C-alpha cells in the first residue's frame, strides 16, 4: 500500500503546472502522449483498475469511419503479481471529440497479456511500482 501511495505521489509530481489535474503524463514520443488518470486507480480483488489516455500527435485515419483519430481512451486492469495487463474498454475519438469506435468486455472475460511495448511496461511500473 505504501508503494502504491508513493507511485500516486510521484505521478502528481510529474504533472506540469496548469495542466489537467486528473491526467498524469507517463510517456511521450514523436507519435503519442500516454497519460493515466491517477484518481481512477482502484483495487478490484487482486488487480488494479485505471483509465489511460493516448493522444496522437499526428492524427491517424480510421478506416471504418474515414475520420481522423486524435485520442484513444482505455479502461485497463493490471495484475501486478503476474506482471500483466488487460483492456476492459477502448474508446476511439476523432479530432473533434466524436467517438468513432467503442468496445468493452467484462472483467471476468479479460484477455491478459504481458507488456508488449515500452509504453505498457511504463504503465505497469506506474500502477504497480518498479519490479
């Protein structure tokens, strides 16, 4: 619990002055900025549930709707003991804030994966603390 509190405090320290209070930036590269909502962090049995947001620096084209995608929001859960992530919901938004795609699954139907990218490793570290 102390480690979790230290992680949330660390996330708060990473927030630039004047930025949106809820979202804490974890990762930025040329393509995307990844943030989590530290206030959404909650325990569900043996996992932690949290909201994640990816802001695309260069909008991508959604092939189904032909809209330019600017933001993707996730509801994720992290199993710290097993070092794995699951996506409970995914919402894709256009440049103008219109939701163009949404999918969700129940927590008991979660598809668990080990982190597949440096972004997902950073998400796990932010939620679970360093390994």
